[in-house]
C-alpha cells in the first residue's frame, strides 16, 4: 500500500514538473520583441534605410535601433557623409551573416586593445587615408586571394633574401 502511494505521489510530482517545464518553454518560446517592422517605418526612414529593406525584419531590436538612430541623424549629415552612409549600408546588406559576425568581432577586438596599440592603428589608418587613390588600390587584394598559410609562407620567405655570393665566406 505504501509503495502504491509513493508511486502515485511520484507520478503527481512528475506531472507537475512536466507542466512547469511546458509553461516555461512556452514563455521562452514566445516571439521576442523584434522592434518595428519595415512596413511601419516612415517614408523618410524607408528611403534612408532602403539598402536594408530585404534584411530589416530579420534584424534584432538592438540592430534596428542602431539603424534608426542613423536614419534620424541622416538629414543633418553633409552630402558626402550621406553618400558614405548609403555606401556602407549597401556594403553591409551584401555581407553574409558570418561576415557580419566577423566584422563585429573584429570591431570588438580593437576595443579590447591597449590604448597605445589602438593609437598605433589609428595612425596607420590615417596614413592609409592620406594615400592617393592609385596607391590605395594596391591594398585592394581580396582576402581570399591566397590561403593564410601560403601568405605567411610568402611573407617569411620574402624576409629571407638570398645573400649575394660575394659576401659568402670562401670556406663554404
């Protein structure tokens, strides 16, 4: 008899736990607030954010807020700043989710650098920006041009220049 009561109690506790788990799952499975949908944006916002139209409804609330902030500042931007913002949005919209993730991680990693290293990167960037366009194009080699291992191998072999024969000791 006691065993039967224990089994019934165990079944009731298991059923209660199951109900709690289902309730918690339904709460967590509920769709999160993803912010305004594309159709609810104003005409001005849609015009500014047009490069992101196809991706807009997939963006998180945080990313939508960031883009809406840019759209809000857009009318006050100078003409060349507006062109740059549009160009960057178009470029961002073409990136795959993996490429976007890599870009975000790279940005975060720069923020974690020591201040002197960040300053060095800013200086390099300023030097690059000061280059004439034809020299900047020299850096436009796609990253997939060579596999990383081959790039490293070429970089190290380029550092090891052959010693001219007239410098070698006669004993070799």
